[in-house]
């Protein structure tokens, strides 16, 4: 053969994207190459944002099942366990195709007769108590020494409940400060 002509066609390109979205400093999608972990992906997104919640959600699409449908599995990883490095098993190996979502922290709104009203992030999830979210004695106005307080919840959008709280008794440790479930 003299001066052969060869042509190459790519029939299929196997993309292995990893998406990092939500409360990170720089959301991005990148191609998986080499060994990657969850911390590597968060680092590529320049770390967690200030408003990041206490968990990271990792979605992985599983191969097609017997009924012909693909299944997406979601795994929750506690940020504290991942960042503290106390448990190396939570720094998951990534192979491509994962979607990593960092939800924003929930907020509690403190309004009324207080010096510092506003929205405050709930960083520690289930560990948040009424006293952590309520204004302290130094933040309340002196015109309201009895501190009538209530919690307004909007679980489903159409239902709003208002729970009266006796903050003064909670601060004086006469009753427990945990709010009812719901």
C-alpha cells in the first residue's frame, strides 16, 4: 500500500460528568478522571458556601433494572462527619454520573420586640432549640419583660400553626425548651 487513507469515526463517547450544585462557592460540572472522592468534588467547587446546610446529597443513577427503568439512589452525608475526617467512609469514591447537591441551611425568623430581628441560619439541624433561635435577654427590649413568644410554622403552604411559648419559664428552667415535633 502506497499512501493509504485511514478514517476514524467515534461511534460512542462515554461521558462521566459530576455535577456539584447548591450552597457551594462555585457550582460546576466536570468530567471524572482518575480517582475522585466527595471531598475532591467539593474542593473543585471551591468549598461550601456560608449558607450551606448540615448535609450533602449525592444522587447516583443505577443501571436499568429488570422492568426497564433506571433507579436513582440518594445518599446523605453529614458535613460535620466529612469535614472533621472522623469517618473516612463518608468521603465516597466518585466514578462519574453523580449529582452532588448541597442544600442551604434552614432559617428561623426572629421578629417582634427585639433589638436584633432577622433571619438566622439553622446550622445544626435537629440540635437547634428554641433558646438558640430566640433573642437572648440582652437582645430583648426592656419594655417587654415577660417575653410572650410563639412559633409560627408553615409545614404545608396552606396550613399555618402558631404555638405559644413561655420563653421566660424556659430561660428560668421551669419548663423544657424543646419545641413539639412537626
